């Protein structure tokens, strides 16, 4: 294992955190708040980064990184960033206890959005800004990881469905160029949402914080009632950008290139649209006919919650636990869907569900025609049995971890409904769950052990399971 490459990657991530903390310190100055919660961890991040830089050998560029180095770098970076990210909360006394501060920090960087805060609006503006900024940093990190690093190294089968082979061939020698274009798309979406939110009379500070939370599909809001207190216009804007952020960023890349045919033939994108449309309409009908709400309000309320849950953003405009059982049960099941691969959304991802359905269809066709040779195709490209098996295994492992996590939370004293909701929302990186961790509640009341378990599940879910589980394999550490 090339420790030098791992060190260089961690060092660069520390520099990103250093400048992010300085930016938060500037916000503190603007609002006449203490800068020490940010200056102290920023100084530590800088010293640690410089120490790494001067203690390792010069190594080759990122293109030469191996699979083991990638796994170590990714997991180490998210852990270190989350640890440093918890310091401002503790120094400012916004969240004095370490486990709570670490929970909030991990929730931010993994773009989960679950919170232990009971009154968000009393916090200093600079802390609220830092809280939302951790989303934005984590969001761009996961896009680069999933679109550039994992497919290049063929980690977790990402080369199968994130990019077509022709584009993937171009990425290998041009990692930096592709990364820069993705960053520009990310910045463009953020800027566009800020402008549109301000046109809806949301102030600049809240617009930036909400844009950070939306584009990263994170869900942290500087308001106690999330998006519920804003106008219908604001809710539609947030809804639109949640949908765009849950879309594969390669689709955005094709749109900018004017390659609309590639967007049209993208099976995952069509499936993503269909699933959101179907579930949104079903719940809209439930709200209209069971709760007798106006048509527009039912449409907006249903689709906002559905898009928020499926894209794993977690913003809320309604308490869906007050809906009929059928409706909130459908919301709970939607927590296992996830957005598109190559987006900032978490969860299992649409493309894996699509491949599972293609396998069901293959089994049925095989029963009807036992001798037929039936290939599973995605975007007109066939998927071999080995890769197909890997994708199906991921889905099985995901649900196994969900069941084990739920059982562990039940052992800590939580009820079944809360346990399952907390685990589902943590693994998918959504934020609110069901039971006592619903959209109008938080995670503050959970036992310390439960918070520790959920923190681990946020990391394992965000980093696509295999990335962390591989570190627990003895064969990973063998030469």
C-alpha cells in the first residue's frame, strides 16, 4: 500500500476544511460572533496537513491510486473531516457533548441531515453556516468519488452504470479536467438556487444555507420548521433543485454538452422520473380523497415529501406521520429507493432497483422459455453474470445491515417503529424517519449507544457499504 498517496489525499482534504473553517470565521465576523470555534480547528487542520506533506515522500498523481489506497483515503478522509467538523460545535457550546457534536458533524459531511438539535434558531449564524457548509463539502466529495474515483478503479461495479464506456475512457487520463467540470455544474446549481430563492424573498443567508442543503441533498435548515414556513414558490424551487440534485451529474454534463439523445436513452433517469411521478401521484390522491385537502396543496405537499425522501434530502413541509397509514408507509418504503447513481443522493440507488426488476423479468421469461438466452441490458449494454451478481449482492447486504441495525437499536430500548425509521434514514442519508424521529422530531432523545450506532450507519451508507466493510476483511490487509 502506498501510504504517500493516502497522505496526500488526506492532506488536500484538510486544506479544503481549513479554508471552509476560515470562511465560517468570516461569517462570524460579519455577525459579530466569536471566531475561535473556527480558528482553532482551522489551525489544527493546517498544521496536520503541513505535517503530512513534509513527512511523506513525493508520490505520483491521483491517476495512479490503487484500490486499497482509495478505500483507506475515502474512509479516513470522512472520519477526520467529521472529527474536525465537530470541534466548532463544542467550542461554541452549541453542542457541548462530543457524541452529539460528532453525530451532527457526521450527519453534515455524509449529507444525512439527521440532527440532535432541539432549537436550531438560537444557534449563532456562523455555526448554522458551518453546519450547512459541511453538507456542501460532503456533497461535492461524494460526486467526485462516485463519478471519478470508483468507476476508474472499478470499485463496487460503478463502471457499469455511472458512465458509458466511451466517457469513462476519457476520464482516466483527464481526472482533474472532469472533476473541474463537475465542480462547475455543482457551483452552477448552487448559485442558481440561491438566486431563485432570493427572488422568493428569502434572505441571502437563508438562501445560501438552504442551497447548500439542497444541492448536497443534505437537509440541514437554519429554521426549526425546515421549509414549511416559506411560501409555495420557495417550496417549488427547493423541490426542483432536490430533483436535479438527485439526478446523475453525468446527465447534467450531457445537457450542457447538448447531447439530449444520451439523456433520453438513459434508463436510470427515466426510471427515476417514473418512480417519483407514480408515488407522488398516489400520495396526492390519498391527501385529496382521504384528508380532503385542496388539489394544489395536496400535489405540492405530496411531491415535496416524496422528492425529498427519494433524493435523500430530508427537507419537510409537512408531518407525513399525520397522514393516513398507507401514505406514510409508502414514504417509509421510499427511504430504500435512493436517487440516481452519480448524484449527491444516498440510498440503494435507482439503477440497482432497475437491475433487480430486470432480473425478475428474466426469471419470468426463463420460466416461459427455459432454453432462451436472455441478457440483462442497461442502456443497451449487456451486464455479465459476475457484475449482475455483485449488484444483487449489494442490495441483499444493504437490507441485512438494515435489519441488524434495527435489532441493535431495539436492544438499546427504542421501539420497533423508531428503530427501523432511524436506521433506514441514517443508512440512506435522508434525515427524518418515522416513530419518534419523524419530520417534526429529532434524535436528541436517543441513548448514546443508539447515536453511536446510527453515526456508523451514516458513514457506511454514505460510502456505499463495501468501502467500509472491506476494511474489516483480513484479506484487505494482506500483501
